[in-house]
C-alpha cells in the first residue's frame, strides 16, 4: 500500500479529531480578542455575527476539555466577550448594538455597533444566549474571574425581554428594525426556533407564556416522505441547531408524545432522508450517492444559468437548500452531514471516510467545512467544480459541538443542569428521559 493511501486510512477517531480541531481553529482566528466578537465568515471585512459569538462561547469549553486551550485562556476570552456585550449600547437608536436585551444580527467587528442595517434578531439572540448560558455552566470555580462570568451571563440572559418580541401575538416575531418596527414574519412551522421558545419560556425575568409554545406547536405539520413519517424541514441546519445544546433523546413534548417520537429521532429520520435523496439523485447531479450528500443553507456558485452536459442548469447563490423538494442545484454541504454524526453515525462515518479518501478534506477550503458543487465543472473529471471561497461561522460551530456530542456528550451533559434549559423544557411540557 502506498504511503499516501496508508495516511488516508487513519483511525476514525483521529480523523474526527482533525476535522473538529480545524473548525475550532476557525474561531481562534475569527475572534477579535479585544472585544470577543467573532466574524460571520472568513471573507475580508466580514462583520461579527451574534450567533457566531454564541457558538464561540460554547466551544471554548470543548477546547479546554480537548486540551486545545488552557482554561485560563478560555475564561479570559469568555469574560472579554461578556463584558463587551453587557456594556454595548442598548436602545432604539439605529446605531445601537441591541434593544430590549436582544442584539442585532450583525455587529461591527471593532465597535460592536449595528452593521448592514441588520435586524434585531430573535433567533440569533437565542443562539447567543445559549452560548452565554453554556459559559455560565462551565466556568463554575470559586474565583473572581469565573464568578464574574456567571454574574454577567445571568444579567445578559435576564435582560432579554422575550414578551416584547411577541408583538401582541401568540408566536415570537422574527425580529425588529428601528426604521420600521417588527418584521412581518413569525416563528411558526417547524424550524430552528425550538431553542428560542425553550429559552424564552425558561426566562426568570420576561418569560414567554406557555401559550406561545402551544401556539407554535399548532403550526407544525407531520408529513410522510419516502415512506417515512416525520416533522419535515428540508435543510439539515433546522434539524441541528437546537440540538447543539439540548439533548432531546428520550424527552418529548405533547406533539411528539402523541406520535411516540422525539426530536432526536426526528432529526435521525431527516438525515436518512437526505442520504436517500442523494441515492435517488432525481436531477442527475454529479457527486450524489450514498457517501455524497449534505443539503443545508449556504453559499452556491450562482446566481447564474449554464449548460452542463447538454442540460441548461440553474445555479443559486446563497440558499436554504433542502430535499426532496429543493431548492437543489448540485451544491453539497458535507459539513452539515458531519454535524449530523450523533443522529446517524452509521451513514455519516462512511461519508466522512469517503471525502477523506478522495482528498477533498484538506486545506483551508476543506470540503468537510465548506460547500462545493461538482456539477459546476461539467464533464471534466479533473475539475473539482465550484468550492466556496469562504468558511462560515454557523457551519464551523455545529461541526465542533456535534462531533463532541457524538464523541463524549459533553455539551449535552453540561446543559442538562442549566436552570433556564430545564425550566424552559418543563414549561413547554417536555417529560421523560433525563428530565
């Protein structure tokens, strides 16, 4: 066996360690160490994403446990971020950092002020608060710095006025802009907002009423796809984000109890659905097979149209790609498959090994953690096609956390004892399992 082939046939745990560390290292490089803000992507001039900050706060403890970072260094980064968030201007002014405890989706990397005229984002604030609470759980030692982390985390979480975000309705608004007020859309239907409702219900200061969760449940629709019944959502990120922090194995709310299912098993079904679609490959795209799949939100080679193998194809730019109903333009996001490892290791492990053996898991533009489109290359087998030129924080973070949940369950165990998570789950009607 050639030496390069031997190198590629490494133990799976070693391979996971490499993939996980590469994504962890993204956050090391993307963080402004002066204020703790984290760039949304590796594109030059990218603003900070508050979801990225929440992910960073969640992965620093993983770095400590994996011996990639000293506890003191992780604590210092965490404290810097929490101090900055607490002191950042809150108010109705259009250049503030946030309002009513919520934060704008994107912030200037240096000043922390609103960037891109973005919305005051309820879901991204929820992801930020999940990270804030993770930090409070992990840094539990009796010393001045870690006590300040816990105090700041508690103050930031208590400041969020979840009731205000209802805007007089039953379900939570997507967000608010100072120029026009609340956005027209609400968090309804099955989506990534499961964690938003749980954190809102668990608030000790401005809790969502239990009726808001029941109102959300009333918008969910059970479907049958490829012979499998599930709570359907096309893109994988919907089935992952809330699971980064919450262990849904064996616990169920009213909706899931009625179907003798839980959200973890639902995500497992969604992962198998993705692989099944790739095997069927109804549109004949290159690279789709049992070890080549992963459809989620992300960049693509478009927007454009071009003829490939005699067929006029439409390619999208950024899109929430999903299966089997689309949109689908041949763009694969293996990072989304890797982040599904806890749900279905039996089919994710072969995918990871496939991309590693084929040489597409190397370098900064690693296809484990970036979207790519082999169909873009046409009939040229030597051309890998389009590869995303940027790495994105909301792709990198789930890779770190979900690999760790698969390997050790550490993030899940950490959050099982977070008072806000436990209270929110109980208010939502979850019972069973570890609860």
